[in-house]
């Protein structure tokens, strides 16, 4: 019961970050993000979500929303130049 309540609290807390501009006070568009588990060469997609400012929020939201992550998921999105940018749970950014 406590675990379920904690998960619901975390998801609702982070869901505010999914609405553009509510946390940062800026206008902008959400960016499609893929959430993955594994490493750069062998991985599985866990799910997708739309995130405002993915470089700061995507990994945390993937790990908060998808229970299969257990804090080990990383996230990828397409930047303004068309590159697939990824960031892992340790904060390392790489291109795929």
C-alpha cells in the first residue's frame, strides 16, 4: 500500500513537468522522448513520453514513470539539428 502510494505521488509530482512552461515559466513545445533499459549496444525500449526540456528532465521522468526501469533507464530524443541525443542515469550525454 505504501509503495503504491509512493509511486502515485512520484508520478503525479513529475507529471507537472510534462506540461510545458508550468515548472520553468517558459513557453515551448514538448519533445518526444524514448525511454530505454540496457546499454548503448544492447537495449530495449521501455516506453515513450513527451517532455519539456528533455536534457534536464527526461531521464528522471523515464525512471519515475516506468516501473521496469528501477532507476536504470536512459532517454533519447531528437535535437534541433536532427541528432539522436541520449542521456543516462549518471548524467552522461551521448549520441546514437
